[in-house]
């Protein structure tokens, strides 16, 4: 049986994890209610790959789980697994050449999807993938990502804008603003703005969208 690559290195990744985790909270844009919390630990497993282990908690629904992701040197996703603790969501995705497959279950429904992504970067999460884009100094990038609610795949574009000082928590941080969204004629239907720390590219904040926004917890 062929196992996804994350299975082969997960045990060593957990043992080798270094540095403080990154904690991101998502809030209701109107009430300020805490909606979700994610805690991400990164482990460099080779010169060209890293494992990201993220614990997540949905405060509204009382759900928790773990997402384990293998990325390359450019933060493009190679494989990932998301599991809800004691729940009905458990799926694995993997990239093989131009194809991304996702199999398992999502909210109790069977998932078996295959997406053609060509030779572009693939980010399981733009908030994570675009960190490497910011660090590279590039002005524009096209990539593919999946919607977490239905695992459909979409082509996106991102553009680096200006650098500005923003306040995260009570801390003033120099940040790079990145606008991203759908490509072509569909671009009018979905646009986002993210801010990343200029010093190292770490995600800082998202704009308000669909009633929520996310922000790094200073630590």
C-alpha cells in the first residue's frame, strides 16, 4: 500500500518541531465573538520541505481537529490531511505532477475529487502559501487553492501592494499588503486582502469577508 508522504515523516516531525507556534484567531466582524483558533507548528524536515501541524478549534460548534501539511520550499502544498476529532470529516489530499486528488469524508459525505492544477503553485491555504510569496519579493503570482467548505478547486492570482504599519493586538508591525482573488471574468466575485509581516512573511491579518476576519495573536 502506498502511503501519503505525510504519513512517513509525521512521527519525526513531531519530535523535531522547534520554535513557538503561530496562533491565529478568527472573529465575527460585527460582534467581535471569537469563532475559531488555529495553532500552527512548523518543522523543517529537509532543505526543500517542511511539515505544518495545525490544531484547530471551532468555538461556536465545539469542534476540534488537526491538519497536517507537507509543503515544498515555496510553501506549495504537496500533501495534507485534515481530521476532526471524533467527527465526520477526515480527508487526505495529495499532489502528483499536474493533479491534486482529495479523498475521504467531509461532514459525513464521501469525497473523491481530482483537480488539474497544471504547473502552478497549489496552496491548501492562501494564508500559509502566500507567506513564501511575500518573502520572495515577487510582485505577482498565480496559484490554485481549494475551498474548505466543499473542496472545489479554483485558480487565483495575488499581487503585492505597498508596505504599511498596522497594529496587531497592541503591537505596531510593518506589514506587506497583498490583494488576491479569482482570475479572469470571475475576479469581480471574490477579492481578499491579507497583510503579512514584512520581516519574515508571516500572516498577520485578513480583511473582513463573509462576516469574519482573522488575526495573528502576538507572542
